[in-house]
C-alpha cells in the first residue's frame, strides 16, 4: 500500500512533510480530520474521487493500488550504451571498528603510556 498523507489525503508523501491545504478523510472538507463535525449517520465523501467512502478506502478508484502505478523516469542512454544514472565504480572502504568502545579507545589511546604504568 502506498503511503497516504493524513493532512491532504494524497498519496506518496507523509503528513509531516505536507504543506498543502488540509482535506478531511471523512467528508473531504477543507479542515483536518480531527476537526470534522460530520455525523456518523451522514455518508462519507472521498477527498480523492468524490465517492461515498472515506479517502483511505483501499477500493477507491484513485488509490494507486487499484490503477496504474506512476511511471518512473527512464534513464537516458548514452551513445556507448551506458546509462546516464549509472552508479560510480566501487572504491575500497576503510575497515570499520569492531565496536563503539574500540573506536573511542583508538581516539584516546595515545594519552596513556605504553607500559601501562599510571
């Protein structure tokens, strides 16, 4: 299931990152769902298609799982056949420390005498 914003009810982004106008999940009004005054008896109205269901209904025709998935941009091909977005060649990585404590010890070990006399 694709992520759905609980602020504007659209798909593929999170409400914490949304700056669009709010739409109610239940009535498609221009307010946050928590502020909705719709009674339980009145029918829901989808903010995505206008249908008689809440905007998070998985059977909504505008829900991406029910239709075509958005097409991703194809990588452009160079004349030599390599794609433009090819990842760079791997470079050797430094050996990582075995633990946080070991990494800290390596940083401060020069402060202590080598013969362990304190």
